């Protein structure tokens, strides 16, 4: 069985032994310069905040089954409004991990409601 080396020892190069020309028998280790990063190694690019928000909204829409971010006509029950038309947005971000059993607070314009109050919805053009 091969003995396990430490993480950094796998990347360490052995330093060459250089014997000075003066006849001395004591070896002198010369360190190599660190490797130069090449242009082909692209640095890790973080996604833009808009991309992160879009991905989170898509995940929420999939879990709760609502057209988040789209213009829709929503029929409500147990609410002062019967129907609301406009862009469906989050009023409050739900806690992670996302679960359809949790309450999702939504809004269209200034009208707030929960996912449990939605009876049906239709996408508008």
C-alpha cells in the first residue's frame, strides 16, 4: 500500500542539488521560482446578481408552481380582491430549503396575497 502524502507534498518539486565549483562537498539546495500562470487558465468568474436572482426566482416558481416574474391574471379566494392582473412578484423571500408546504407571500402591484389564496392563474401577453 502506498503511504499517503500530505496535500502539498504532491505538488512540491524536488530541489536540485548544486555543488559549488570550489570543490566543497556540502550540497546547496537552490529553490525554483513558482510556476507562472498561463493565459489559458481563466479565473473563476462569479455570476452577476441578476443571474443569481433569475435562478432563485425560477427555482421558487418551480417549487410553488406559480408564474413568478410574468404578467398573469390571478383568481383569489379568501381575499378582498377576486382577481388581480399584473406582474407576479415576491413580496418576501422564503427561507431555504424551499418547500411547497411553506407559505409564499406574493404581490401584484400593491396587492399582497399568499400562494394558498391563489385559486387559479392565467398568463397574459
